[in-house]
C-alpha cells in the first residue's frame, strides 16, 4: 500500500495576466504521465503514492511552469504521510454515493 497522500494547488504567475488554466492543465498532465493514482478536485489535485515520488512530481510541475513562461510559482501542498499505508479511498469511502 502507498504511504502518502499529497494534495497540491499550483498557482503559476503569468507575465501579462494570461489565464493560468492551460498551465494548470499541463501540471495535471505531468501527474497523469507519472502513473500515480490521483483525483482532480475544483481547488486542488490529490495524488496517492510514495512520498519521495510525489515530491518529485511536485518538483517537475513547478519546473515545467517556469519552462512555459511563468515568472514564479506558488504551490500550496498538504501532505499525509502514514508509513503503514494510506489511500484516498480509506479517507473518503463513507462519503461516496456511487
């Protein structure tokens, strides 16, 4: 079982006030390409995996924003580290109405 949940809200600053949506879409595509389990929510995206791997993904996201022309990037991150294992489902299953 994976040992961490990391939620990230990435806020790239554009040079001329352009929309950040294409940049956020690119950041989410980096998560998608990584192969980790994730869920996109309105204000943040939550990833499930090994802590070091998730931090590596966050680093790639931030660097990519700069490559795409952002002046700087603010990443608001929440981390749940539980060495004996944790999953998104464990925390949210009682709220799911599927």
